[in-house]
C-alpha cells in the first residue's frame, strides 16, 4: 500500500477544499466542509494503523508490552472519536444556519446572499 | 493552589450548564444573568490569586508526570497573563450585557454561550497538549459562531455562516498539523513534541508541512491578512458585548496566543516561521489600517482596526522569533520584543473592547451605526463620550495612555533588532491609526446633533460601569508600566523564551 493511501487521503482533502472555494450553493459548501473533516479523520486513523495489527484491547493474560508489539495505536482512534463528535456539532450548527438563511433570503445561492458589503 | 487551576475551566463550563437548567425552572429564571456575572467574577479572582503562585503543572484525571499520555494543564507566566485579560474583558462585557441584552429574547441562551466561550478560552491558554488545544479552540469557536448569529437577522446569519465555514476549515488544518506532528514524534504533549522535534531537526519536510498547516489554521483564527475575510463581517454583526469579546480576546486567545505558543514552545523558532509571522503582521498592519480609514460604519471601522492592531503583536512576535533564530541568539532584544508585543496585546484587549462597548451603547441610544448620521453626542452622552475618547486616544498612541507605551516599545525593539524599515512602517501605521480615530471623534462626538440622534440620552448605569472599568485600566496601565512589567509581562516573555534551548 505504502504511500498511495496517504496520497488518496490528500486527494480527498483537496476535493473538499475545491468544493468550499469554488461552489456557490450553501448545501454544497457544507458537504465540502464535511469532506475536509473526513479526510483529516481518515489521516488520523491511518497514522495509528499498522498492517496486520490487532484491535488494541487488552485480553486476559496479556501484558501491555505484548499488546504494544501487535496492536494498532489506540490514541489516534480516541482522537478521531472526539473529532467526529466536534464535527457532528459543527454540522448541526451549519445545517440549522442554512435553514435560517433559506427562510430569510429564500435561496441557497451565495451570490444572492450578499447584504454585507466588502 | 494546584486545585484552583482546573477550576478556572470547570467553573464557567459548569455554570453554563447550570444556567440552561435553571432557565427552565420557573422563578429561578431571573437568576441566570447574576449567576453568569458571579461565575466570571470568581474566575477573575482565581486568576488573580494564581499570579503569585509560580508556574504550575497540573495533571488532570489521575495521569502522572512520568507517563507519556495524559491531560496536562500548564499555568505559566503567559497563561496567567492571558487568563487575567480574558476574564477581565469577560467581566466588563457581561456587566455591560446585563442592560444591553434586554432587547433580545432568550437572554439565558446568551449567558450560557458566553460562559462556554469564556471557559473554553481559559482552557485554550491552559492546555499543555496539542489535542486539548484543538478541542478547546473548537468549543470556543462553536460558541462564538452561535453568538455572532444571535440576533437571527439576515445580515447576522450571513456573517455567521461565512465565519463558520472559514473557521471550520481553519480548525481542520490545525487538526491536520497536529496529526502530522503526532505521526512524526509519537507525542501530543507540547514540551515532549518540542524535545522530539529537536532530534528530528526542525527543517525536515514533514515538520515543515505540519508547522505550515497549524500556522495557516491559527492565522485564520487570528484573522491575519490573507485570511481576514470573515472578521469585518462577523465582529460588527454580533451584539456589542460579543463584538468586544471577539475582537478583545477571542482572536488573541485562539489566534495570537496559540501562534506564539506553537512557534516558541512546540516547533521551535526557525527563520521560516519568523519570516511568515513578520510578513503576516506587516500586511495586516498596513492593509487593516487603509481599509479601516475608508469605513463609515462605526463597528466595521473598529473591526478593521483590530486586524491592524493585532498585526503589531504578530510582527513583534515574529521579530522576537527572528532574533532568537540567528546564529548568535539575541535574548535581550527578543525579550524586549515580546514585552512590547504582549503589552500591546493586553492594551488592545482593553481599549478595543472599550470602543466596541461604547459603540454598542451609542448604537442603542442613537439607533444608528453610520458615522455620518451621528454627531454632537459628547453633550448628549457625557460618560460614554468620555470613555470613548479615552479609548480612541489610547489606541491611536497618544501619551500618556497605554497604547503609546506599547507601540513605542515595539518600535524601539524593531530598531534595536536592526529592522529599521519595519520600525518606519510601524510609525506610519500609528499615524494612520490616529487619523482614523480623529475621524471617529469628529463625526461621532463633535459637531451639531443630527435629527436622528436628537433623542439620544446617556446609557443605563450598568453599561456605564463597564465602560468606566475599562477606561480606568486604559489610564492606569500606561502609568503603572513598570510594576505591570515585573508582575505580568516579564514572566510571560520568560515562559516563551524559556521553552527554547
């Protein structure tokens, strides 16, 4: 697998960034932000991964040193969990704001949502 | 003493949840605002008590010093300075809000979000590991997104949505950088990452990629110039106490403080990072000033001026990093740069929140934010006008107010470090700032009152108390320069420089 999987993750990040920069529809922008989020989470999991690693659960009779030899790194998994929860909160806020914006402006098009001047 | 440190985070967060609960409990509903004021006041007292405590390292959740994992709270000189700034500005803002927020419904929601933001910012400046820093940056940011949209008018929603998208992308980049640093070093603790990076070498491509991702994300939070697009919309759209919190402390705690901590305490100074900081600071100072002079909306002018003034702080940090990254590190000049920069950070927090609160009380009484529609308010609103005038004199660097001393120290430090051109630009921007605030004085306070503001009267007492509180600090901080330096700024600068080899 080697470096390919990292490059693919980076490609996912770029796709998200492109959507946020280039698209004008609010819903598409929200999807773009989510894709960026997923790319970073994916990288975080990949950092802890090792090929043929086992799940980092301590079974009876096993010492911590044994598990560290064979298991994947559990710390990035805990971090990903936190990051996903934060992402959920942000998504809820983004979607509720999009609904409110649609009520006020009657559109999801960012070009028509411009009451603030430069 | 050590038990007090986690309380700084737990108290505001706990009070925020308590407020949400008692808001639904009938007669207790009235207690939400006094409870919020009390929580912030107690937090300020704890932060003040910790000033005399020395540097504290607290391990939360039963983890110990020897373990590689664990949640460490570091309360060193820089954290203490930031805690004082955050909680003091929060106290002034929440006192102001007791009267100002009466025109909104659901004030309890405001109180809860306000405390969440304050508690999360206190946690940001206490965090000893990178992941905790990221998590609390996000908590503070989510609360601030919701607070910018608090009025739920179309402009406010538009500004908040822009801020939300850019802020989230910035946070994703911070997490990306943290991930890269973790994969290189296997640590999350700042001191341990810094130690491990010294053996890897700060110039290896992986470290530079991680550093660039973190610095880009944090610069977005600090609204440095290539990343500033959200600030002039988001800060003026929020209610006045929140504008004061966002411009006064949020961009500093989650932007400037984190930048300083990451560059000095984690990545280690190198010419790359120093030059990036210098370039961003310089661009922000100059562009922010020119954009601010052209504005006719009072709060928008103040928001652009924030970009320009925070540029001074980042420039001073960059020059300090540059002085330390030379072949022969110049510690004296770096310490002077950091003193100037951190003093300006403190001063900007006081006078910019003072000006935003004054603009809020003027907006409430005169029902306009446009400079051309105001006028003659110095007779109609004497207390607000006096405070606004002191704030404007301080920010434009008129002696003997605090802004003069911090700009002077930064400019002297720039000359001493050999950056004469940067010093000249610094003086030029100071003159531009003076022009910008002469414009404010001329159109808001002087002249004949227009019909629109004829009915304006002095703001209620609670709002005036908050303004006077900040004004007193603006006047005293300039006069009490030497004791403040010994008490706050020298330990803060030492905390940054001490992390370097």
